[in-house]
């Protein structure tokens, strides 16, 4: 009988934002796997480090993080083979995924390779969307608002069209695209309706006005939340 593959959403960074279910499965799994850069420590592992009991097999799935080589198909093929061997031997495997596994999560690439051969359970996690909104103390949407999630690597024309045809937007995967996105928001007259946050819930969390952002320092783990009607839209329902 094969083991079960668990895709665990471990939240945006604060170790206390892991769900009770994910914590239970994490601590009971035979094998714990997590994404990691080619060199250095894994962010996913660092999030759950306080919860690890030290008696499990660990597997770092090391992959290039450069845009030109991502997703690294060969890396996922190799990882799927290694995880498949553990599952075939009857071991339970927990794969860690920052945020939620099915919201731009790398786990989906393993899911696609293993789900037809082994039982899989996906455990949702606190996403970066809700974590950023909570840290900013700014609701994502209310009533019948439409929320659009926009990856920053899209071209300016596409992003502008989406921003102009939605009530609220979350722009993520900023990094090197950040300066271009800030300039676009200014061009569209939405800069005063936007809020910037980086590394939400982590030790290095920062919240800054768009005008004070150093374009060269915008990390990948940053987000801009935009609401076309501004904060007053949320306040008006209190009166």
C-alpha cells in the first residue's frame, strides 16, 4: 500500500499562521520535502522550523530561481521520482508550500506528476493576499467588489486593462518589475489608491508609501493592493 502525498500550505511567513491540520500532518509525516534555492537555506523550511521534531527524513528540492529557467522541469521530474520512491515504499510525504499550494504554488508541478499514481491531499494555507490585507489593515474587497490578482511580469498594456476593469487588484511577484508597476500606477492615476507591503508577516515586513520605495530594493515577496474607490469606500458603510 502506497503512502499519501500531502501538499501543505504553511502560510506567508509567520510560523504561527500554519493551520492546525497542516501542523499535525507536518509532524506526523515520514518525509518532509520543500523548495530551496540552488545554494542556501529554504524559506519554506525556515517557516516551519519551530515545529519540526527532528525525526523525519528531509528532502530539499533545489531549483534555479531565475525567470529564464523557471519552472525547472528537470528538477520537478527528479523530485517526483524521489518522492514517488518514498510513496511506493508506504511512507507519508509532506511537501511544504509557502502561502497556499494552489495559489501560484510550486507544489502544483509535483501534483501534476504524482496525483495519478498516488493518493494526494492538498491542505490550504493562509495566502499572501489575505496576509497582506491584514497587515495593511486594508480590506481586499467588500459587498459586490471584484478582485483581480495580477502577476507583475505581465506587460503594461495587459496590466492597465485589468486595473481599469476591476474594483480592486492585488499585484504580486514584483521584484525587478516593481519600478515599472509603480510608474504604471502613477500614469493611470491610481498611485494614491495603492498600498505597498513587502515580506508580510515576516521579521523584515515593511509598509511604505509608493513615493518612498527604492526601486532597486523591491523584493519578489512584495505586493501592491489597489482599490479604485480608495479606503473611503470601506469607511462609508460604518456611518
